[in-house]
């Protein structure tokens, strides 16, 4: 019981740190992708990182899909880390590859 409580506390602390950091990373990646694709294609102004963070939060809020809470809670730290920190860089890399063909 004590070990499970400690694990739950550690997960909570990691989540408290990961959420704002991953939000900023997502905003930074969105601002770069915006500059690569939206600015030239639609003649729109560039998006600052702070504005991109706001857009990213809004998109996440609007497109959020309810999942099984128990399943979400049981995800291990590696999966959460991958989705929060590695995935934006993979998306950025794919976007960069696309820019090579523009």
C-alpha cells in the first residue's frame, strides 16, 4: 500500500511539471509549423510562441476526447513522456521534411 501511494505521488508531481513544459513545447512547435505552412500559403501573420500556446490549448480543449480514466491513470511514465515531449519533435521533423518539397 505504501509503495502504491508513493508511486501515485510521484506520478502526480511529474504530471504537475510535465503539463506546463509540454504545453510550451507544443506551442513552440506550432509556431514553427505555422511559419512554414500557414504564413506562406494563406498570407497570414506569423504566430508568436505565446499565441501558439494559446491556440494549442484551445485546440486541445475543443478536440479533447474522453477516455477511460482508469486506462489513462495506468499509463506508465515512459508513454506519457513520449507523448508529451518526443511526439512534438517527431511532428516538427515530419513538417520539416514536407518543407523540402515546397
